[in-house]
């Protein structure tokens, strides 16, 4: 059994060497058969493809940044509207002492809490609507029972 293994090993090594050499020659021949112009064209095509991919990645990143900036701007505008509505409500003698919650999303104001009477509840809606940047008012104020 040792004799057979010994005889197969050199044969297998020789076959492997021949296959490897053939592959190396074929690869080299393929590259050698290409002209300098073909090699240059290939390099240019790869560079152009890389440039396209980089441009796409840059545009995608710019779009994400722009979207984030727009969302931050909208949120800042909503915070400003909420502050202005709170200030308007605080300026009314009937509403100033009350805890009225003001929430704003995309310029849509929601009022919740209690109003001393129906007239004050409606006044809160009018004050909120008068604020610049308010798109709509959802008045959920409850009239306090006396």
C-alpha cells in the first residue's frame, strides 16, 4: 500500500502542475492578446462605472440630508406655532389662568383641557386660528362644570 501511495503522489503532483501551468499560460495569453487600446478602454469603463456609483451614492446622501433638514424645519415651525398659541391664550383674561394643552403637528393645532364656559372655549379656537402658521384647530376643550 505504501508503494502505491508513493507512485500516485508524484503522478498527482505532475497532473496538478500541468493544469496550473496551463491555466497560467491561458490567463497570460488572454491578457497579452488584448491590445493596449483594449486595456485602456477597459480601465476607462471601470472608472466610469465607479464614478456613476459614487455620484449615485452622493445624490442619495444629499437627499437624506435634505429630507432631515426639512423635517427639522417643520418641527421648529410647529414649536413656534405652539408657543405663539400659548402666548395668545395667556393674554386672554378668561383663559390665562387655565391649563390648556397645545399640540401642533404640521401646523394643525390641537387644544385640550378645560374652558370655564362655552364662550371661552370658542374664544380659544379663534385665538389659535389667528396665529400665523396655523392650518387648522381641533378644539377638544371641555367646559368646566360650575
